[in-house]
C-alpha cells in the first residue's frame, strides 16, 4: 500500500509556513511618550530578525494617525538611505536617528507642536523576513513637564545642593575645631609657669652672670690688697728705722774719728 504523499507534503507546507511566521521579525517600541511643546522628542523603535541585517535588506516606515482619526499619513521612510518628508506637517521636523546595522529604526521629531499629538506606527521589514507586527507609540505634546519629571528634577537639584552644603559644613567645622584647639594650646602655654633649667641660661643672663662674676673678682682683689698695704707700711717703717740706725752708726763713727 502506497503512503499518502500528497497529504504529508501539504501538512509539511503548513508546518514550514507556521515556523516562518513564528520566526518573523520582532519590533519593540514604547507604548507612550510625552514631550514639551517646542522641544525635540525621540521615537524609539528597535527590532530583531532571524535573518542577517544590512542597510540594503532593511526597510523602515513611520506613519502617523491623528487623534480621533483612522487616517494615516507618512512621517518617514528609510531604504538604504533616509527619506525625510518633503511636504506635510512633518516637513523639517522628522529626522533619522537610527542605525539599522544595530537594529535601531528610531526617528526624532524636532520642535513638536500640539498638532503632533497622536499615534506613531513603526514598521520594519528585513527581507526576506517580512512577517511581524507593527508597534504603535502614543505621543502627548504638553505645555509643561509633568509633575513626575519636575519632581525628579527638583529632587536631583536639592540633593546636589544638600550634599555640597554638608561638605562645606564639615570643612568649616574642621577648620573651626583646629583653630579653637590651637587657641587653647596657646592659652595653656601662657598659663603654665615657666620652668628654667639651672644649667641652661639665655645669652643676656650669661652676660649678667659674667658681669657679676667680674664684680666679685674685683671685690676679692681689693680685699686681698688691703692687708698687703699694711705690710708695705710696716716694711717702710722698718726701712726708715734701718736708715736711722745707719745714720747713727755713721754719726758715731765720725765722733770716734774726731
């Protein structure tokens, strides 16, 4: 009995087709984005493909659907090179900011006005991988930043200022402590009695001691010289007496001669 080849081939075709659909290109984009009126906003869109990616194989298209409308209009197109819009509301506003070799198909909208409110659809195909769902991003153009963004900004600024103030306070405290500690040391040194080493003296004290020493020496010499002066007088007296005796002897001799 021959096997039913045609049914098997048909089943195999369905299986292969299902595998191709499962392994189709995958696209990722945020569901909602907020931008302040007059500023620039980046619409992110990335993808992953089961086939090799190159600038020649990837085709990117962005479409826009306004609020309360089902009609879509082209925003941007990319195939090997970027094709920005040459007419319509997005002329001069939509620019390419992606890199298909890095699986990035993002665009940037400059100076967004309130008329840019709506849904943006990112469509990426990497031939032959052309199966995949598009991704939609809802853009809200507001006149000022939301409370959450303002809160984050305020918290960041306040935290930075507080950190700087804490560092400044610590620096001043350390400086004040060192200055106060130095003043206390000087005061303690001033209150402490001055201790002198008897073996050490200042130059002026040494001069004073020298003068005093010399004074004492002169005094001692005077005292020693006083008794010696008395002896000299006695010696002079003895000499006078000797002279008198000599005179007497001479006189006596003369008498005898007479």
